[in-house]
C-alpha cells in the first residue's frame, strides 16, 4: 500500500473511531466523500474540488512559466482524483498567481466552463493586463462556456452548493442561512482605505456539502471584508476557511476570521509569499480554531508564528511541491492529509 493509499485508509480508521462506526462502514463511507486538493503553486492559488459523483471545480490555476510547473501539478492532482477533464474553472481575479496558469492548463487537460467576475478592472499596463488578455484568447477560441455570476447566485455545479459571496467589488446583500447576527468583532478591526486593485474584485464563494461549509474569498481585501461582515455577520459560521490572500496582511480582518469561527484554516502561502507574521498571529488566535494548516513554512513567520511542523506540507529548504488533501463527508466530518508525511488528522462531525 503506497503512502497516499495508506493515508486515506488511516482517514477511514480515524473517522471510524471519531464517529463510532466500524472500519468496514468507514471504508464504504469514503466513497461518498468530497475531495479537496490544495495544490502547491508557490504562493498562488489552485484548489481542486471533486464531488462523490466525479464533478469537479478548480479555483484558480497558479502561475505561468516555470516549464508549466503549476499546470503539471494541477493535472497530477486531477489524475489522482480520477479525472480526465475539469468541469468548471473559477478565476477569482486576474492577478498572475491566480489566472496566469490558464493557457498552460488548457493545453494539458480539457476544461468545460470558466467562471469569472467579468472584465479586468486593473489597468496597470503590465502583467495583469497581459494575463487577462491571454485568458481572453482562451475564451475567444470558442471551446469553452463562460459564466459571470453575481453575489447571491448559486453556481451550476452538481454535488455541492456553491454560493457567490463577492464578485467584481459587489457583495451579497442578504445574510446566508445561519448569518445575520450583530458582529462583535467589528470593533476589533481597524478601518482601512479602499483597495483599488483586482484583489477587491475577487470572486469569492461559500461551498456547502451536506452540513459542511467552506469559505474561499480569493484575495478579497480587508476593506471589503469589513463591508461584508459589519455591522452584521452575513455569513454565520463555517467549518473550513481557505485563508484569503495567501495569508498576507492585506486581508484576514478579525471582523471576518473571528466571526465565522472556522474549525480549520488552510493557508496557501509560499515560503516567501504570503504567511505574513501579523496574519499568522491573527489566524492562530481565532476563537475555536482547532488547526492551522499551511502549504509552506513561512520564512517571515519564523518558528514562533508558523503552525506546528506536522501541519505544513513543505517545510524549510528546497521546495518539494507537496500539497494537502481534505476529505469531507456530508455529516460534517472531515480529515486532512499531509502529503509530505502521509499522516491524516480527523475532525468528527459536530
């Protein structure tokens, strides 16, 4: 049994112990799991969701160049999940570490539909405009469907419910089920100037799989978080937070991260990109947080601020391109596997 197969078997054992069911029952139940692959694209984002029925959503495609490194890593994760195509690719915004890898990706694996917030809003006469232009060339081929959803829309992805929270600078107007309460953490968050980049235009979603809730807001900035969460918390609580902006200080206000009370936070930082010391401290101090997982050890954060080594996919030294996998059940239980160690940690349903 190889390391990853062994790790998934361990997930079944851990989940069985946590939920009080037999090992055989746990092994059968894992066929009904949502699999989430947090792919190491060196401080960009690329997260692959695969439903029990084999439907797929990729959020962002990492960087261009590097001999198609990021596209190759995405395709490897897709093949690991048994996919021969990706149904939907959601581009949160047009910065190079999110959208730059699209041309290489479509050369490596078929894609059905692209989802984005609409036209680029950052006219920098540089890399962002180039990446948007390259993405438009992909769409202009006529081979792909394209969706521009609005806040409150539910994406047409079978097997899960993906609700748009933010898009093109706009936010949901009404609270989601479980949200709407006054947010006590607003007073702990400083007021910051409005961001003028593509980050504030991020297409962010909440994914619900049975009782499990997962939040991914792309690189949505502090000022937009405050608009979303104050004075009332429109989101309620979630189980898993994909930390915004790779853990950079421009995002992750207490008004957001403390109010949503995630059990687990997953940070897609690089060794030298993201993982800011203030944000590491903020995330680790979230009320009720059980574990912070990181794709990389943050060189800025140092040993006193990074999470425990067992929860880091790529530790100090040469990059190994390792990722994290999260396997979730509809009852709200889930487990996270560190591909570096093969070890899994199970989180029982609450």
